[in-house]
C-alpha cells in the first residue's frame, strides 16, 4: 500500500494556502496598526502566494512529475 504524505496531496496544498491566508490577515492588520505600508504589502504578497499554491501544484508540479514517470 502506497502511503502519500498529506502535505504532498492537493488537500495538503489547500491547507497550506488556508494557513497562509490567515497569517496574511494578521500581517496586514499588524501593518495597518503600525502604519507601515511595507508590512501591508508583504501581507498582500502572502495572500497572493496562498491563492496560487494549489493551481501551481496541480497544473505545473504534478503534471511535470507525471511526465517524468
């Protein structure tokens, strides 16, 4: 029986994306409180990464690994 690590599945990628989205919310609020546009922009970048994790994994990384098999 082939056991796949949870973090290497699509559900794992979505979980990582959710955790990053929640973390970015905290970063953006911290940036607003500090009145720091740099921290707010970092939070925005984290949101973008969180949104793009699953599509990049499914459509790029998984297809690339299937071609190698």
